[in-house]
C-alpha cells in the first residue's frame, strides 16, 4: 500500500448513508481540489434509499470499482450513518486484497474496516469521509491531520485535543500491540457473524456518540460475555461524544442519570489488568486525529500517550 501522492486521486463511494444536500458533496470535492487533488466519484455516490445510500450490491460494486481503478490512490467513504454492514456479504475480499490502498471513513464505516483488515489483510484508516472534509464546521486540526496521515506522515504520538489536551489514564501500564476497533455500536454488530471482530492480543480502540451510560454498560457487558475483553494488551477509549449522562441532564433525579460514562468505563475496564487510556480526539467530537487501524502502537497509560510505531505503507 502506498500513501496519497501530491496531486493524487481520491475515489469516493457512498457506503453507508447518503447526502442530504448536494452541496455537502460539492464542498468536499472542492476542499480536495483546493489542495491540488482530484476527486473521482463512484457511480452510486448520489443514490438514496431512505437512510442508506442505495442497494447494498450496488454499493459493494462501487467499492470494488474504486479499489481496482488504477487512477484512484485513496478510497474515501462519503460519510458514515447507517447500513455499511449490508454490503459485507457482497464484497470480494480477494479483489480488494489484490489492490491494497488507503481506505478511510469512520463511525458506521467501522463495519467495513473490520472485514477489510481481517479478510483482505491490510490496515485501514479511521478518519473523516468526503462530506466531513468539506463541512464548514470541521476543524483545521481534523483536516490537516487526515491529510498528513494519508500522505504518509503516520508514525509518532497521536496528538491530543488542541482545545483540551487532558487525557485520562483509567488503568496504568504500558503495552505494544496492533490497534483494532472503531465505533462501539458497530463493533457489537460483528458478533456472531463470519466477520466477527478479533481482539486477541490487541489494543482495543472504541468510541461512540449519543450513547447513554446505560447503553454503554450493556455494550461492554456484551463484549465481555463474548470474550472480546479477554487477552487484550490494552484499551484506548476515544471520545464518548455526548454520552456523559445520556439523554438526561446530570441534575435530574432519575435512575438513568445516576452513573456517568466514566463510572461505566471504570467499572468495566479497570479490572482487565491492562493499560487503559481515555479521551484522545478519536471519534465524533469537534476534533479528530485520524489513525491507521491494524498497525502496531505503544500505549503508555503512565505517560498518557498513544504512539503509532508502524507505518501501514511500503518502504
């Protein structure tokens, strides 16, 4: 796999949800073009079927076309949303494996990161889709970090949130291992399927958005029951965006607001006996530090750092 070259081509497909306004797509295209890159949109990028972007077979065909297209240097999702997992039975992992190139998206795109890494055998990138790159509310930090990582500047410390650099150690220690994971809700959707998430000996990364503490409590309980929290090297929890006390303010006297998200994380993760770090800008918040999935990291909870040790690129 090679990094994005100067003036290279970004191939974009709608693998989860569709756009709302065409200008959302146009903004993303124009952002890449303003930086000297070319954008190639897949045939189904404007398809729409309620809250998903068209027929899953057609979405899979677009993914295949972008990977096999020699002009495309990076395959980028249009956005996250819903429905990526519908594509998986229609994917040709031999075709994808024969054309390894950076694949980037986040949130619902977790459903594709896992089988591509486990079946096609190469790392992928957790970062914004096309619409996010063009969104006027997306921070310069987010855009510049993603561009640097896709262009090959990958190894080294994952930067903290520029507005709030505080990172919390939930459990102490240091570990070096491959990092895998994504959005917590989508990780659970792999359980019991042929592409179930493999966590053995890894640093497990997860984040989520608008998930009340009682949801996350149940999700982590399910991961534990499925054995996915056994034999980990470490855990990295990104941002749990708007998950603090769920759908209620913290001063409401209600059982659902009596345990915070940090209470839930501590309860499930501290007993694992591995280092656990929380609150790097990896998720749905204001800033996102794009990262490769499936390469080796060093997690040092004592120093509160996460360092990419291995590049996913050749040479």
